[in-house]
């Protein structure tokens, strides 16, 4: 999609008086994570419009009418979850394998915050992990 078409789409979204929220993975301080290891995350049934250009990425949720700006890591997490539901550990492994210089404690804290926020927004849902039995 040409840059001008994306700009027109973005302006149209703004003209519809959509609420815009900026979601950035925080620089985050290491914290104790209370994560249910038996949960997988997946994209919810809400209708999403995913727009990316150059280093920009936004997701428009048709159901809520909200637009969310994502950094590269946030966009990558959604791409992984569009492909298939993943556990916290699997997602963490995916994002830390791409960025070898990342601090794993900071990455875990950032991922936890991102997942919690997107579950709260209704973009992601958590579901029980399938047993290996």
C-alpha cells in the first residue's frame, strides 16, 4: 500500500473521532512476574485492521473503535499470535531470539505488561494450554 494511501486511511480514522491510545512496551524494571505458566495467548474474535509502513505499525479494533500504535516488538508479538496461540515462555523465546542484546528480565516484564494490557483491551484472550498427555 503506498504511503499516501496509508496516510489517507490514518486521517480517515482520526476524522471518525476514534480514541487513540499509544501503547509502547515500557523500558520496564525487572519485577516479580506472577504468570500462569499453563496459559496460552491468542488473538480474540474482535475484528482487527492491521496497518504497517516503514517503522510504524498500528492496529485498529473495529469492535471498540480504538486505534493502538505499536513499536516493532509489539507488532512482532501480534504477528506471532496471529500465526498460532503461544504460551508466555514461547513468546518470550521468540522476542528474545530476535534481539540477542536484550535483558531477559526486562523483556519478560515488558512482555507481561503487553499481554496484560492487550487482554484488558480485548484484543488478546488467554486460554488454557493444551496438556501434553
